[in-house]
């Protein structure tokens, strides 16, 4: 039987094979959701007891031959499907896959935010369908941090207090293990290693060119990537031992991107700024300009402002705002403050990296290739125009910048693909025939209407007007209210 399946699949054309993969994924989503419902029902009626087992994990290990880890994870999903409104329905019809459901299940397992999750579930489930997984995960993490700010701060302090490192040599193998600390320190250590790996790579390239001249590209490098990474690690230790004075500070290696709203809130929390003027009226802590009363977390999620919130390195490593304040005061990092339109409005004291360079500013604001499914780091990518500079008259500025890896950038021009931003804040690739590149099971996004009431024909036209933002926010909030009333 299996041989027949293999023979049939191998004989399929590319489009037919893709259709089989996507159909299987849709069926798997439905079966996974149904399994979660069955496990929730079994748990409620204590099925394991009637079958002679002390616990549900014991029953699952016995009858399904699952590992303890698998049984625990599946039961966590079952509980989330049972208690998070709309999760099971959306998963069953294939709006998203196991990864998104598992992320919500982990969030539901957090005792400190579980009570607030049903309130946000409709919006988070919609995000699970519409966003790439990495963006969705960041949105959920933002919800958790804001809903449990004290807990997140305590966890971070506990990690810092419990930091440790071990370097042990055993039979020619070096075991290095570092735990705890902050995301900023980890990002800096990774950046140092990457810099040394790049040095080793350049040494190989120069040696190959010296040996083979213009024909160098036809010969392999002397070392593999793994070998260069090992040698780079050794070079770090040897360089450290050769430094005359321990503790000297080098040039900054890490770029931090933080949005103005988060930066302002952090300044207030640190006692470095105020959220009100002398007469008690609310002001923006960063700019000092008058603002409306701050919205709650639900308003923030409903207005899609979560995707504008950033507090991370340029490679996407999340950071605690308090660590950013310390780094900014010490001047040991390059920080970039961006407004809600992802436009740089403050570059701190060390601004030489970005001054006069739209390319560098665009890359520091995007931590990976913007093509759906591509996870190559932004540092490895090209900066291109969303609206073509020549054919469409697109300007060379950050609002019209797209960060794409070399291969995806070439494909975009070869296939004459275009990009359009939906009201959910995500950018979508549009094929030449007008079809949208979407994950399997996802519905077409809402691209909204322009101010004249017509379908918006502009491609990635940047910032919506305040009226448009207010309209979309009200629409989402009404949808949420309707869902709450329906329950």
C-alpha cells in the first residue's frame, strides 16, 4: 500500500503535489481540532478512570503510545479549545494550523493572563489567520507582557539574578552553557560571534583569490561554515586573552529599535519623564505634546497598534524596556526610536550608522526578509522599492522601502509581483494576474477603501488618514462587541 502511495505522489506534477500537501494540511487541522475536543470531553468525564488508569497522561501513554511530553501538550491544547472562545471553530475549518493553536494554548496556560484571554480571543484568533506566524507570536507575547507587566518584570529579574555560565573541556570537546541574563546581553554575544565568523569567511575568500586569481569563484573555500564558526569561537577567546586591560568597552555591536510609545512609557516608569504637564493634562512622555487619554490594552489590540510596538534588537530579539533605558543612558548601544509609521524620529547619541542613509534605516526597522515564508535576517537582505522607482514613480524613502533577500528581490522583478498593505497592517504579495499569495486556509484580507469610498487602488500607499484608522478601529471594536454579546 505504501509503495502505491509513493508511486502516485512521485508521479504528480508540481501543482498537483502542492495541492496534495495543502489538502493534507487542511485535513490535519480538522483532525487535530477534533482530537482536542475528544480529549477535553474525555477529561471532563474522567474516561481514564473507567479504563483503569490513574491519570489522563497515563491513559494516553498506554493506549496511544504517546510520550509524556506529547500527552501534556495535547491536553493543554484540549483545555484551550474547550475554554478559549472561537479557537476550536477556527482551527476545525483550517483558518490556521497547529503552531498558532499551540501558541494560544501556551498563553492560556499562563495563570496570570488566563482570565483576560477570552476578552482578547476574537482578535488574537483573527491575527492567527492573517499574520505570518512570527508576527502573530510577537503579538501574543505583547499581549502577555502588557496583561501581566509585573509578572514579566519578575521573570526577567529572576533570570538576571540566576544567570550562570559554564565552560568545560571533555575529551577535546568544549561544552559552553550560558543561562539567564538579559536578551540584550545575549544579542550582543551573538553579534560578537557573527562578527568573528565574518572575519574568518573573509580570510578564506582572500586566501582563495590569492591562490586562484580571477577563477577563484570556481573553487570551494578552504573551510566549511561549521569549521569557520568553531575557529571564530576560538579567536574570540584568544583575542580576549591578548587585551591589555580587561573591561574596556568596544564600539557598539547591537542596534535597538523601540517605538516612541513604548519609549515614552519606559521613561515614565523609570522616573525620567512625565505623562502629564504641570496642569495635569496628558502629554506624550517622549515629545511633550498633548495627547488624548491613553487607551487600554483592548483598544490597542483592536486598533492593530500592537504591530507598531517594538522593543527589540534589529535582528528581532525581544528586550525588556528597562534594559533599553540602561543601555541608552550608558551609550553602549545604538538605539533607534520609531513613530507609528515606522519612521525614525530619534537615533540617540550614536547616530553615525543611520545619518543620511535610507538603506540602513530601513534595514534596522525590519529584522527579516518581508517575503512571506522567508526568515533570512534583515542584515542579509537588499532594500528595494515597494512601488517601483522607474515604472511607478515610487520614492526612495523608508515608507516605500521593502527589505527582501536577494533571491526574493529577483523573483519580484522577474514575475512583476507587487505588494499591498491590508487594514490589518500586513503586507501581501500580489501576483501579476491579481491573485493574492495567502497561506492555505486563510481568507483574502480586507484592503479597505479610500477616502472617496472607492476601492483603494494604491499599492502600499503608506499611512492611512486618521479618519480611516478611526473607521477601521470602530469596525473591529463593533465586531468584538458582537462576539461578546453572542456568548
